[in-house]
C-alpha cells in the first residue's frame, strides 16, 4: 500500500463525522490542502496534517507504526499545535520544518478561503501567510 493511499485512508477514518468551517466534511479541507502541494511526501503530510490535533488515539508513535518515515512523522508533528501555543509561534514552528512548510502555507490559504466563505475573521490566516512570505519564502 502506498504512503499516499495509507495517509488518505487514515485521514478519512480520523476525520469521519467532523466538519470544516463551511459545514462540509473535514476530509474535503484535507483534500484541498493535498491538491495545493506538489510532492508525494507533501501530499501524505497534507492528508495527515490535522490527525494528531483533531483526532483521538493518534500520536507520533502510531503514525510511525503505520509505516510513515521519520520525515513525514516529524512534519505532521510540526503541524500539530501545542497547548497554549499562540497562532504566530505555531506558524513559525511549523514552517521551520521544510516538509511542513508548503503544507502549512496551503493549510492557511484554505482556512482563509473557508473564513471568506462564511464571513468569519480572516486576520489570523492573513497574518500567518504574511509571516510565511516574509520569513520563510521558498
């Protein structure tokens, strides 16, 4: 089973029943982030980017046991917000991982798109994207 297929299946199961900001199934957010990145590893990380944070029972060890290598597990961990971590510190920490950086950029862009769709505040996503552009330009 390919890494990408395995990541997609885990994300589908982990986010089953969850909704995104627009009220659509959460997996659609993951798929949009996947579509916005380029490499197979980036796409695997994109599927998994919210699994540790938004699903019960998943941690670094379980991802490794599911067959994901250190670079993917570390990138997913970098994309997982820590308790009491502020938005911009989180963006900077995530962006410091080279594999996580394009996924974080795509995640923020999709969250900004969702916020615009429902008329929600956009500033934290705009600020995050600005930091990526100014401090982590590719």
